[in-house]
C-alpha cells in the first residue's frame, strides 16, 4: 500500500492533502523522510504520530436502540460513541429505534456497492407489530407493497413466529421501508432488530463490536464483484 493511501485511511486528509504532507517532508518511514509517494513497509509516522499500517477496517456493531446512525450529533448519542474507530462508512443505516447488526468499513468503494439496489443484498430483521397480520397482509408482502403513494417495493419474505411477530427479509434498503410497508397495511412496527446483512449474522452482545473475519470480508466482496473485475 502506498504512503498516501495509509495517510488517507488514517484520517489525515484527501489525496491532495496527504500528498502535500509528503511534499512538505512531514511523513517518515522507519525514521527517514518519505521523499515521494511510494509503497511502504515498516513503521510510518506523520510528524511524531505513529500510523496504523493495516488501516482497512471491517467492523460488525450490535447497535442498541436510542443511537443515531451518524458520525456525530450535537444532542444525540451516535454509533461512533460505541467505537474506537473514526472515518468509517456505514453499510445500511438503522434508524434511532431500530437495533441490531450494522456493518462499517473505511473501504468506501465496497461500502457504496453493498447498499446499491442492483446487487440485491439480503437483509433480515426480527419484528413485532401492533396488530395481528392477516392472510391478505401476508399476500401483500409477498407481492410487493405500495409505499409513499406510488412506489412499489420488491417482494419480501415473511416468516411468522406469531400473528404479531417474526422475521422479514428484503433485498433493498429504501428509507424506513419496513415501517412504511406495515403502515400501508394499516399496521405499525413495535420493535425492529436486524439480524443479518449479506449473509453475515449478528453474533455479539448489544453495544459491542468486533472485526469481521477474512472469510466474512471475502463473502461481502463476492456479493458485489463485477464480472469484468
């Protein structure tokens, strides 16, 4: 990995900004000034700050309710309050009252692809709703539901544990989509909890995080790999 890439992933600026740091002789490799952008191994420093030489991060977070999916907020708690890392992109945000699995990475290209509708990435949630679901409701979910007046969702899969609870799986991530689908059925969501994204399943306690395994990262990359790559 080049020095500029490591500087960017350590949050030291844009490509233009970090190249200026190198040009100004503020970056050191193994005790020597880095004269130009180059592949680097060893210990890299910006002035006296030691940099992470393995800066690509892939994180699973178990988001509790009451936290915003945001990097910062003046008044509310955000998911970054639960993490030691900064500058991570969120793969599929959860609203304040939705809990469960969040994936985050600073590999921005991967993060962007994993939320694009054309890849049909599978997301599964556990839910409870306000009123019992009818057979007509279940049929509507199976066919796709009109939300926001004229937008029809893709077909979704319901697996009921009771008439007011179960799991729902969808392959797109429109804003508040599940809540809007239930509203279109004259119902409402009481609790919503994401348990998987792209086949990666939540397996850590609420409020905690862990790094994804190499196998999990490769699994996500395979989901959005283009044929020409």
